[in-house]
C-alpha cells in the first residue's frame, strides 16, 4: 500500500494568497484527519471526516480554513486568505474502523507551509 | 478537557543507555493510548495499548499501560543513534474519534 499521500510537500506563499493542501488516504480507510503541527502548540487536530462526512471541525482556527472530502480517496484543506501565523506542517492521517488496531491513525508525510 | 502530559520534555543520553519516557493522561471514557515516533517527517505508529499491565514489545522498545495511575511508559533499551526522535503519546476515548496528543519527548542519542 502506498500509505497516505499528501501534496504539495512544501509550499511557500505570500500573505493573502489562497493555499490548497491535498490528501489521499489509504484505500479502504473510513476516517480522515487533518492536523497542524507547530513548535509552540504541538500536533493539533483541525477536522476529521467519517465516510466523507465532516464530523468534528471544532479545531479549525477560523473561517479562513475550510476542508472538503468529495470522495473516499481525496480531501482538501484550504486556507483563504493565508496569514504568516498559518505557517506550520499540516498532516493528513487516515484509519479504518475494522480490525485489531482500529484506533491507529496512519500519517502522511505532511505539507510544510510557509506564509511570508 | 482531555489532557495528555509527557515527561521529560527533552532527554539526552549516550548510545547504549536505557531510557524511560512517561505519559500521563486525563480523559473521560478512556479507550486506548498510542505511542508514535516522529523523526524528521510524519509520526509513525509504535504501539497501541488498551489493557492495564500487558506489556507490548517490539525489539528494543516496550510499553505498558497503568489505568489505575492513568499513565504509560515507553522503554528503549540499548539505545542507538537511530532512536533519536520525538516520541508522541496520544489517547483516544469512547464517543469521539479524536486522538489527543501530548507535546512529545525529544530524545537525543549521543554516539
């Protein structure tokens, strides 16, 4: 299995620009999670989906952030407009609800976002 | 609010030493505790613990959960430079699929 795939791996943009991060979960996984990691705050959950439906978006910082999952194999996290404080590594993770290790989330390689 | 605290925040040891990393938690309806290793990129899964007192082992790494003390330890014996990483602890609870992560322990192994 290819694992969770994220793109781009690095993104540098200017304040005010729109940023779109992409994620392809592991095939057959039912849950998809978006996290943000910074030195100050560690790993924070932004939003998660179950069977393509957003379940909890209470971690989304503000209205500038939005996430979609149009099908089981693709999700996007969009920031519009971006601000320097959004600079972080954004991870996507997925997991299944079947099997012995159902709580285990598998992480993608992350997108390192820098907003100038 | 769910809380996961890891200690120490940072640890520097020499190759060959044994280390113990700690994780304590406060969550309602605890379901599982997970350990991850994060090197320069994504966290990679190490262990999932659900039952108290049962040690999980993988090579030089082992972990155990104590539900009475609301804590877990991760042991690494005969450390190697490749063990240098941030070790993250996370907990899950019934009724919510979120993982709540601790801030991690940064482990550095000196050759």
